[in-house]
């Protein structure tokens, strides 16, 4: 076999492998299961004026996030976000303390309060950017962001008059990564 023939054979093999790689990448993308942020909501749909509330799914501890938005002139003019624990307690400055109101685990309390501090940031950013999917995650508040995204999507769906078809459920709810000694 000449050098030119060897090059042609190698070129065909390379082209075949590249084609297989492309097919594999398409299959992985199709089977990934989640939706991209672009598919979660269509912000070109106008929002009706009023006040709307959406709730997240419960996290692994049973806590649920709630976002309330006020729409005026088709724009979000106010937003608030809070999370309520499974026992009905609002996560606030006491979140992360033990039953006696003391900080038993400083690291756990610090992480809990970082999440609470993110609530205002998420709310303010939503008013600024007008799109739940454009609100970036605050470091240390990943679970809070997932719940915020689910709840704010549901609130915006209501404002748009769009049925909640389950798209918000595709937002991944990460685990808290907590151990028994954190409580």
C-alpha cells in the first residue's frame, strides 16, 4: 500500500470516528433528561398586572420556598422570597440554631445564614433582570436558588396565564449535604 493510500484509509477512519462521536454526543444530549433554561419559560409572553405567588417543591428536609411577585405595566416591580421549614417555621435569623435558640454548630449556622441572606439577593435580581432563569446562584445558597427558581417560574407562569406543565419540576434540587451532627 502506498503512502497516499494509507493516508486515505486513515482519513476515512478518522471521518467515521468523528461521525460516531457526533452521533454519541447527540444521543447524550437527547437523553440528558433536564431542560435548558431557555426551555423553562418563554419571557416573550406578556405578564398581567397583579400579585402572584409560586411555591417550590420540598427539599430533602421538607422545606418549601415561596416567591411572590408584583407585576405592574407588564414588569415585575417587586419580588419576595422566603423558605418555610417542614414544621412551618420561617427560615430567618434563627435558622441554623438549635432548639434552645443557641448556635451549637457554627459551620452549620454560617451555611444556614448564607442561604437566608441570599433570599433578598435573589428577589432583587429578579426585579432587575425580569427573568427567573437569568438569576445567578449565590455561592453557598444552591438549594435556595433551586427552590427560588422553581417558585419564581411558577409565579411568572401565573402572571403570564400559562399553565404549569411541569417544566419547573425539571429544575434539579441538590441535596443539602448535611450530616446528623449538623443538627
